[in-house]
C-alpha cells in the first residue's frame, strides 16, 4: 500500500509552520524538487522541513523566498487559531 506524505503535527508551533510551507508550495504547483532548488537546499532537506523536522527560524527567509512570500507569512498568529 503506497504511503502519502507524512503530515506535520499541527498542534505544535513548528508543525503549523511546516503545514503552511507545504500549503504554499502546493498552491504554487511546485514540486518538492523545484522548491528545494529555489531554496538552494537538497530535496530531502526541504521534505524534512515540510514535516517539521530540522525547521529553524534561520531557515525561514530562504524558504519564504523560494515560495515568493515573506518569512512572517509562514508563522501562525497563535496556536489556537485554525
């Protein structure tokens, strides 16, 4: 049985950022490989960041630039909003 991409845990701050990164990438119709190339990181690194692993505040500007937005656009307002 094929597995789909693992969804980040959206009950955490990092998980909500990761979900927003994925949402924006899909909305722009970018593959992981294309987004990774635009962000100047290997595809496995981009994939891990979309899953909330290895995602740091320092990595957000490059991710945002690859997605055509500002880093602040990736950060949720609060954890209680959905």
